[in-house]
């Protein structure tokens, strides 16, 4: 029996770039890695390809995973100025909501940097000055907790309690998370921890791929504010699935050493964000150019009949964007390979390909042993899309 499901804008949107695209990006990224370390990546190419989708699977089992896939840059712009320092703990500190509670009184405190490495908190009645290094260590140690009670030893001889409410993570942290994982990868390579290296590389490829998707950089991530619901999957899943073999070039040349990976990933998300207006406007234009009866078609996927954008509409949309999706695809492949390669350089170029052992099997990761109790409904939220 075939089940008819209205899935456009829903199930297609569940996976960034789509499982298909993430696996392809990691696969072709392996082919960019220069010798001699390419031996190691080719040896583990099956794992790197098939496990490229692990971060998507973890979203329903790991709290905070969803925020690692996107960043709402439009939320953080004040005119032409980005209000972020690009330092994860410092941005959490400066952009968070702070309250100072004394007895029955609660004041909202505004944090600001002052000299001598301290943070000044100003309220309408009180002022606190706290060592910024100690405070950042406190936030770092609390991981992604949304509410943190700051230890009193940071502000001795004060009668009250300082509470931090995170305002950063809910708007996405993909560039910060890539930087964190990059440092973890360098350390794993230095210790020649082969299993950890391969697992981090697979995950890192996923997040870098997400950073190349324009709709991962805006709060209008699925066209919900512009009456374009479903555009997220249209751009990143439907077009690659239809045209990857005929219109995409996946052989992008050798990976290159990146001197400053944090700066590189921020440049990547900022470039992706600059493409958002065209992503939205060309979708509307494509729908104007193609007769409405050719906007949606029905296709069988296993035993399910799904409603999805027709190839004719998808082709028009792709052509109007003048190669944007293909360009971001190529950028993603080259970026993944270059970040992997740069980590190997920065770790001292260890001979990890000479270590003994067999290739990791694609089914050995923990995610396959987690029995998810997540029941999908038609009411998908943002964590499903990112």
C-alpha cells in the first residue's frame, strides 16, 4: 500500500543539505586531501561518507545539538555592524541577560568590557566588576547551559546573587562550534587517536557543509516570514538531488592550508548570509515564470507518495540563481578538505596513515545504538530544519 504524505516543507526539511548531499560532500572532500595524509582519509572514506549525517541524527537525542547547525546573523546585525566578537565565551557573556538579586530586589545588569581584563556590570542601582578570565572560565565550564548561577567567589563581599541567562545559543553557534571541533581535531591528531580523528572529521564536514547553506544564516530559515514555506529544503535538498550528476562539478582541486580557521569559517557564514536575498527573490521569480500546475509533483519514495517541487520549477530556480547552489557545493567540498588538511598541518604532520588498525566500520558509532523515542509529526520546528 502506498501512503500519500504532504511532505514539502516538512520531511525534506528535516536534514540540512539532505543526507544525500552531506555524504557526497564528505566523499569528494576526501579526494581533495593532498599526499601523504590522503592515504589516511581514503582508508576511512566509507566511514567519513556514511557518518556525515550523524549530527542530524543526534539532534533528537543530544540537547543543544540543533544550535550547532546554524546562526541567525540577521539577529546580530545593528545596521552594518555585527555585534559579535567571534569569541564564543565572550559573546555569550556580552550578549547574555544578567540579573543581580539582593533580597526582594532584582536588577537587570548590562555587561561591558573595561580595562585590566575585567567585566563591568551596570544596573540602575548597583555596579559589579568581575575578572573576565574567571568569568569566562565559569561560562565555559557550564557548557551550553541556558541559566547559570555565577559563583560568589567571583565577587567577594557582595550580598546578592548574579544570574546569567544565555541569549546566544538559541540563535545558533555553527561558526563557534566549527572552531571548537577544529581544536579537538588538532589535539586528536597530535595524540594519533585514529578513531576519534575519523569521527571528528565526519562531524566537522557536516557543520562546515551547513555553514555554506544561506538559509542556515538567517532567522527566516524556511521562508516563514516571506510566505515561502519550504524553501529551505527546496534549495539545499531538492536541487542537488535532481541535478548533482548533470550540473554539479565535485572535483574542486587540492585542499589548501588555512592559516586562520576561525576567520575562515566566519568569512564562510558571512558570505552565505550575503546570498540570502537572492535565495528568496529568485524563488519568487521562478514561481512567477513557471505555470502553477508545474510547481508541485508527486513522487514515490519507498512506499510513500510525497509532494515535492517539480523538476521544471527546480530547474528554473537553479538557473535564476546563476550557479549559486553549485558554487556553494564546490566551496563546501573544498572547505571540508582544507580544514581537515589544515588540522593535520597544525598538529605537526603526524604519520597517522602508518598506524596499524582496520578501517572503522560505518555502523560502529554510538548514534546507531541510541533508540530514539522521537515521534515526528507535521508540526516540525526549527531543530528539524537545522
